[in-house]
């Protein structure tokens, strides 16, 4: 049955290889079960419900990838997009999380339409490569900044806005947490360098275990007033699905009177923009690693893969999580020989089982233990900056402005807007617009972003 459905022999693989590949992919992605509730709860969402939604959305996304495209790509709520959801939209723009979920849902619907045509690829091709790299790098820097704050390694300062943690202050709670986060970064880095599968997940677990030991010995003392809670898991309320109604379908109860139509469209577009690059870039990168691209460099059945991503996004929004997208960590399973949807199916099932039955463990993991994952993922994403030609100022300056704006303005969408506007203006004024072959879409987007700053 598995042979017939997944065409294992045709793809030169077998059940054992696919199962091991699925397990490997899950190990490299499982950190999202700890990180996503941590991030989205900052918007006011119930963390237990978010964990349940994360597990279910990941399961559905992986299964749909197997059904629609028979590819070994795994899906889960995406890093960067969850940070944008919580910190840029909900906190930065003071938008209710129900409205933000509605924006994610609409984004998914738009993607479903675009996935049935070639529009999604056309949009992707219209954006200059420099800005694609800049967006990825900027999001990486933004995520790392959030991680540094979550670990209390970077704290607020009245004169310089931000500064480093002074460890003598509240040492047995905030201070110890910050030190453990630093240790976690080193552990994760060493594991990655040693090419240990699941390095990010193991880094989180190691930091958490060290925290437990500190609490047992009295070195770490919970202080609810400072947001530092006990690290002991509470298995008395292990059934997180019971919390799902806190987020399930809540987008349909959103009060849209609190947000202007134009603002809502901007939020949807930002989700749309980031997800376009994230998904297509991941698909192409992982497919290239697995030699799945055809002689023209195109990915067969890409519409099915894009459709799985789009449907999973809308389904995830209904469940109660930010944009569900294809994970670059899928490359780990591919490197183990995964070539079909059986790999993604195994990954999805493991997400479902872990998210439900191990929920109390994931819920007990503090922000200082997930911070190393955010910082390391940020490092991975910012590596795209190496592909930007900074010797060409007409390329380098807009890219730099986009990258710098995201963490400094605490907004991914502001970085995108500034990058687009500066790219078009600089090349237009210097007479390089024709040489760069700037697409009409870029002019339209730049004008829209300028109008945003003038009228909003």
C-alpha cells in the first residue's frame, strides 16, 4: 500500500529510509513546539491552546504535503512569521490577536488562489534578488533580537534604549536565566558544528535541564513578578486539546471595528510577502539538495506543494496559530534519504503525538531555554547577507536599510517597506532603473508604501 501510494521504488527509496528521514526532520523541527507558544503568548493568546494548534497545524501541513505533492517537505508555524504576528502586528500595531489570525486566514485564501496559477512564481520573480536576501537576513536579525530579549540578555535602558544584562540584579531569577541562555547558545553551537541531528532541539532540552538542576539546588528561584516561573512540568493538566477552544475559530469572532481596512490589508500583504519568499526559497533550496529539480531548474509538482502550504496556512489560522509554512529543516530529512511524502507523513504524526502527550513538558520550557534556538536560527537566516553585493551601493544600501530597520523598528513590514522604497528611488534617481530592469510591480509597491507613510 505504501509503495503504491508514495511510489517508493520509483523514487529510489524504501519504508525504513523514509521513516528514519521523517524522524530526523522532526528532531530538527520539534523546537517549534516550545518556541511558538512562547512567542505567540506575548500577543495575549493562551499558550496551551497555541501548543495544541501548533501540533495540529504541523500535522495537517505535513499530511497535505504528502497528499498534494508526495514530497518529503515538512510544515509547521514559521519562525519570523510568528514573531511578526506577535511583536509587529499585535504589540507594535496594537491589533487584537483574533484580527491577526484573520489576516493569516485571508493570506492563506489568497495563496490558494495564487497557487492555482503562476502568479505566485511571477510575484517572486518580480522582486530583486538583493531584497529577497535582505528580507531573510533582516528577519534573522529580528528573531535573534527577540531571543536576546527573551533571555533577558538585552534589557531596556533609559538613556541608550537597550543595554546588556547586569547580572547582579535579581541574580537568582533573571540573572541565572540569562547565564543559562548563554550556556545554551554555546551548547547548541557545538552540537551544530559537530553535525548532531536535532541540535537545536537538544540545545533547548539541555538548557532546560540545567535550569531544573538550578531550581532543585536553589540557585534558580521562581519570581512571578519578573516573569520567571517554576520549571517543573505540571502533568495534572496534560490534555492541551482541552484548551484548543481558546483559539480555535476565534478569528471569526474578531472585532474589526478596531482596525482600518487599509491597515488590515497592509498586515495581510506583509504575511503574504514574507511567506512567498520563505516557501519558494525553501522549496527550491531543499529540492536542489535532493536533486529533485528538472533540467530547467524547475520543481515538478510545485503547484501541489504550494497548495499544501496555502491550505495549511488557513487551517492553522482557524486552529489558532500564525502562518504555517515549509521548513528549511526539511533538508535534514532529505540528507538522510527522504524522497517522498512518507517522510513528511512520519514527521506530521510525530508532531501530533508529541504536541498532545508531551505538552506539559513543552509548556514548562522557559523563554531563556528557547532563546538559544531563536538566536541560532537568526544566525542561519542572516547568512543570506553574504549573497548581497555591497560593493554596488545601489544594491547594498537598500538591502542594509531593510535589514537594519527590522530589529531597530521592531517590525518586519517596516523593513520591507523601507527596502522597497529606497531600492526604487535610488536606482530611479541614479538612472539605473533600466539597467536593473525594475519590474512595474516594484514601482506599484513602492508607491503604496510611500502612501502608507503619508496617509496612515
